[in-house]
C-alpha cells in the first residue's frame, strides 16, 4: 500500500473527501518529521513509537574500489511496534 492507497481507503471508510484525508495524512507526516528532527519521540499507544537513534561511527569498505573508509556517527529514524500492532500482524 502506498500513500495514495491509504488516502483512498481512509476516505472510503470515513466518508471524508480525499482532499481532506490527504491534508490530515500530510499534516501527520509533517508533524512526525518535525518532532523527530527536534529530537522528540512520537508515541501512539498500541500502534508504536517513532524515535531517533544514534548510530556510532564504524569502518566500512567502498564497494567500487575496495578501499577502507570511516563511516561517521549519524542519527537515524526508528520505529518500534506497539503491542496491538504486533498482535494484529501475528
């Protein structure tokens, strides 16, 4: 399912227009992105938690040349599934 499929399904299930649902979905994605960018975590009870994690620096290899490189520390987004989501997927 892609973003447009999600909008279509929510629209048909809720009776809202596709434009209204698209605004809500885009607003949700923007707010989660802004919160993660600010170092906050977004917790949706039962669904899951969006957060950022530090990935430490490590050595790697350039696949084209085979040269060893140093990969710097970075911050990456992460998602941890909640209990209801885990149960629904079983």
